[in-house]
C-alpha cells in the first residue's frame, strides 16, 4: 500500500501492514483506514512508537454514510507535539453491530468525545468507563445525527421539579 | 326591584343616580372637579404603564433587546423600563432568543413562578415559531408550553417592531376585564407538558 510520502504512514505500514485497509494524503492530510478490530493496536502503536509519538488525541468523531456498507465511520485525529506531525485514522463500523473498542485507556480525552459519538450516532464503545449520553438527556429516544433520524420527530420536555 | 317600584323610598334608584348624588354632595362641600370611571380602567391604566419585565434572554436577539432597552430607542418612554431579575417581582416575561428543548422546562418554571397578573412577550422568530431551526433540539414556538400575549417576529426584530408590539400589548392590557378571582390562564391544555426529571 502507498505511504503517499508521509513518514507516519510509512512507519504504520511497516509495523502493521495487515491492519491498514486504505491510505491517502489528499490536501496534505495523511489518512489511513484501518480494520475495526485492529483499532486499539493501531492507536497504541501510534502513541508509543518512538518515531511517531502521537501523545494527543485532538478529535474523535463519526460519520454516517447511510446506504453504504459498513454504514458508519469513526474518525480519529492525532497530533504529535514532540514531532509536530498529524495523522487521521478511520475505521468503518457496521450498522447491525455498531461498536468499536474504546480509546480511553490510551488518551483520557477520548472519554467525553466517545460519549458524544454514542449520544448522537449510537455507536457503542466497548470498555468505556462511563458510556452515558453527554449532550442530550436520558429520556431522549434515538440518536439525532443519524441520517435516518426523522427531522420532524419531537422529544419529551424533561425538566426540574416544579 | 321592588324598591325601585316603591314611590315612597328615599334611596336612589340606580347606581348612576347614587353616583350623581355623591358628586353633588362633593361639589356642595367645596370640591371643584371630579371624574367618574371604572375600576378596570384605572387598574389597567396603572398596569400598562408600569410593566416590570423579566428578560429571559438566551441568544442573539438579546443584542437587539439591549438596543431597545438602551437610550436610543429607550423602552422606558413606554413605561416598561425596569428589568427585575426575579420572576416574583415581574409581570412581563420577555422571552428573547432561541428556546431549546433543554431550556424549555426552565422557561416554564420561571413563568409559573411569576405572580398574576402576568403577560408574555415573544421576541423574535425563534420564540414565535422555532424560526429557522426545525430540528430535534429546538422548541417550535414557546406557545406550545406557555400562553403568549404578543408575538414580534423578525430575525432579529427591529427595535421599532418591538416598541410597536409593546404598544399593542398595552392596548390589550387596557382592554382587559379584571375578574374578581384574579386573572389566570391554565397551561394544562397547551400541546407540550414538562415531564418531571426523576430525582436522583
């Protein structure tokens, strides 16, 4: 697979060639799509390898590609303060089993971002210490950033005791 | 009725006659002028020019509200100046800015805490109807949870529109009947009810 001239992708492909499904570096952003089951392995390598040293998880989010299979994609944006380089890691997640391993053990900052993805997309993060809704409320039914969430759907108003 | 038919009675026949008798007595004692009116008219006149407003400001319309309240447009000229930041002391609820699903129960609580008589002013498109936001997060108009007296749409409304709305509200207040049991509107028949959050 092509490393697209990125030292980060080259190192990743060298260490875990079978985990990477696709790479590109469009607009200068090195990106690798990896297998869902290998995600922790890949992230662990990116964090701990002396050549990579991605000590910072800048963003963790998801995309709903309704109609494609697998439907969801979880996206990790990593940054290395020591090496001043970035990488984007993606993993596809199927609709019938929307779950992926949690990254909280690697970066504590993943905690709230994974809760947000669970809240709005309904993707379950295995081994997350406290996977609750973070923006919406417990009585909310559904995950509103899914493309098939009905726009007109109204939810109950839940408030403090009057 | 039997009294008024009795020619020997010394009491005046009607309310009007009693009033005019009192007026004559007042003039005889040295008074030089008087005016008759109804209790409703006096009460409402007092109410409409001494609105204490509660600014429930949640979003960008707040800037426009500050402009109306400031010296250039000066809502004080219309007797609606003093913002009270306690719902107990205010009688005009100014709802200014987008009301989200999470904010709506708080708005309902503030409304319920206000003493009668109270009025509600819907300031801006979001408050009137949800405005540009038709999604899972936004309340589609506050009239789904509390009664509204005057709607001023606009994104945001011009200060002139707000002043016009306020004058329309004052005309409405002036025309109100003051019932013996107080002025009260139920919110039970409105489309959305607040579900109580379970206490942890």
